[in-house]
C-alpha cells in the first residue's frame, strides 16, 4: 500500500508499506514511464520523503536522513544522523524537516549539517508546512498560519 506519494512533472516518488498511515518499508522512484522503477531502500522504515529535480531526501525511523543526488540504478546516497521528522521538503541546497517537537530544522546539503532551527510561537503544535519563494509557511493545529522569511 502507498503510505506517501509525491509526483512531479517527470518523476514519481512512492513510500510503500503495510498500511496507509504507518511508515513504509520501501522507497521507490520512477522517472518518466512507470516501466522501470528504482528501489532506493527496502530495509528500514521510511517516515517521509521528498523529491526535487534529481534530488531525493528521506527520513527514516532510525534517526537517519539520506539524500540521493542521482536517479540511476546503484546510486549512492549520503547519510546523516538527524532526528526523524514528520514531513520533509527540499528547496535549493536545503532540506526543511518538521520534527515531532514542531520545530522546523533547516539542513544544508553542502555543509552537511543543520544550520537553523525555527521554533513555532509559544504553545503552537505545527502540523503542516511548505517552503516557496524563500518563505516558510507553518500551519498549527489551532488553525494559526505563520509565515517566516
């Protein structure tokens, strides 16, 4: 069953698992046609993943962030020890990760580390976020939207 999917113009990313809401055991990406899917991971549980152009970032239950920069069979990934996150987005050279503590951590791919942590307003529980045009938008469970520049 597909627990997460992201579809762009040319690429499709799927996290497959035993249920629709739990972490998945397989991370699959396809480019163009669906005839030749590429299996990136099948051993550990994937919590969330994101794709932008030829970059793929995935957060695993084992507090591991993996980043693939190539969509070819046998592609190597870079692995970093980072807290697992609930949602992930790629923007430029950065990976934005929403943690269980409602903090958005900004991981810089060139530096290989978290460069910024964005805390929500006091008492807010962030449930969703997006990054676009240099802005970070967070949505809280109390229906509050905050915009960060």
